[in-house]
C-alpha cells in the first residue's frame, strides 16, 4: 500500500508542472515551425554568385592607348582594353598599309634622266660613247639622232656612274645602240661629254704641250725627259706618237710662233690630239707667254680643240703635271685656276679631260719628298728624268683607260 502511493505522487507532480509550463509559454502550441526553418546561413547567397570579379569591367573598357594614333589604321593595344583582344600588334596597321616604301616613289630607275643633260653637247657625235665605266649611259645614240637621254649629239658621256640614258633611249636614225658596256657615264673628274671616233687600222697621237712633255736631246745637261717622249712604247705598233710639245711654250706662244699651224696640218681623221699646257701660261712677268686663266687661256684651248675637230681629229685636254713641291708629306703649289679652266673648257666643248695634275700629285705623295727626288732631273723640281717620264707616261695610259677612250684598246698591258 505504501509502495503504490510513492509511485503515483511523482506523476501528479510532473503533470502539474507540464501544465504550468504550457501556460507560461503562451497557452497554446506553435505549429508553424521553430526559429530558422527557412534560413540556414547562406542559403541563397554564396559569395559571388552573380558577381565574379570583372564580369563586365575588364580593365580599359573604352580607353585603348591612342584610339586613332597608333601605328596603322586601327592596330591599338586591345580593342576594348583586354590586352590584345582586337589589337594583336599591327592587326590593321602593318607598317605602311598604303605606302610601302617606294610605292609611289620609283622615280624611274636610277638615272632615268641619265646623262648630265649636256649629253652630246657637240651635236655631231657619230657614236655617242656615254661614259667610262659602262654601266648604262645613253649609249651610242644613233648615228645622227638624239642618241639617248642626253638629247643632242649622241648623248655623249653624261650621267654619273653611267646612269646615263637608260640604255640608249632615243637614237635618231639608228635606233640607239643601248649603251655599249664600257662607255656609259663616269663618276671620275676625268669625265666629259664627248664622242670618240672608232679606231682606224693606224692612229696617231699628236701632243701639243710644254717642256714637261717635250723631247730633249740625249745630251741634255740635266737629263730631262718629257713624259710624251716615252709614250709610244706603251702602245702596240698600230699607234704612233707625234710628240710636238716644245720646251718653254705656253698656249699663247705655241700659237703665235706658228707651231700650232704646223701641227694642225698633220692631223688626219681619227687621230688624237693631246693638249697639255699651263706651266708657262702662269708666267705673269712674260707677256709673250702669260695667259689669263679666265679668258685667254680658255680661248687658246678652244683654238686647239676646234682646229683638231676641223681636221677630223679627236682632242683630249690634260691638266698640267705637278711640280715636286712638298710641305711635309703633302704636295703643294698646284696649278689652281688653270686646272679649273681646263675642266670648264672640257665641259663647255664636250672634250674629255685627263687629270694629270691629280694623278701626278697622288704619285708624288705616295713616293714622299725623299724618294721622289730620284724621278726628276738634276736640281729640278719641274722636269722629269727617264725613270720619272716613264712613270708619268704610264699614269697617262691609266687615265686613257679610265676615260674609256677607244685608244685604250691599243695600249699594251
């Protein structure tokens, strides 16, 4: 009995306590769910679900460097800023899309105008040779026509380094030879505008000049020898040298004394006339020889040129050889205005110029002030001895070759 009462009393107490608890919590039960039923943390918002970095904002949305000023039409670094999206280097701007170098600048092959323009200044060039190096040169024109790009008289030597008239355009009656190799233009100071005749079976080189080219007797006290006196052995037996140079003469005295009249009468068609004066033309204290380099000297040179051509001969101007005058290792005392006059007359008349002054100056400087003594006459800085004359004659032959004169074909090796 006591046992039963002990068991039921706790149940009553428990029931009562549960009832009181219900009352304390509101009196009725909440059937809509406890706190957090719809909102576990992050249920709809994992970080970045709609906003991964840069989804619409890659760097440089519209600011490509130099929108209109980059090399090429549109080749900027990135069309919308993403490096290289539309701007792989040069995408539309490979260098020069409308102007690859020279696209509009061909300007004619080098020397399209070719010869210096005075072309065949003589106007008669039977076969305009063009120049010395043979790289182009207006060529041999026609026998009568305008001869190549140079215009009148067979185009002559014209253009620098043979750019001449694009292989003999023009060419009057004969249609132009097209610039035979070896006769088209020259960059050397020896060049002129001239038409050399073809060589005959025999040809004579006549020399009008002063003592530096003259023949001296073997008994000459100082053993002087002019360079033209030893020129003949440097050619084959179809060439003869007529050395008519005279000691002490200038252009004036050579003409006044009648030496020119005598020489001119000997010139035949196809012969050459070499003209070398200057040493005595410079003598201002001697009115029988002195000439003004700006006037009378030039007039006298033209007298020789025109006189030779009147006889069918081919004139060649030569500048004076150098005196042996050194300042240290440099040769001084060149012929100044007289050399200038020779080139001016050559240009004006279409006559080739063989620059012996430059050739002998370089030769002397190569030898030097001491070694060069052995090539000159005793106690003489103007006149050569035999060894010097042969050396200078060889320089003249080298000049003939450089000029491209047909005569070079007869020179011995």
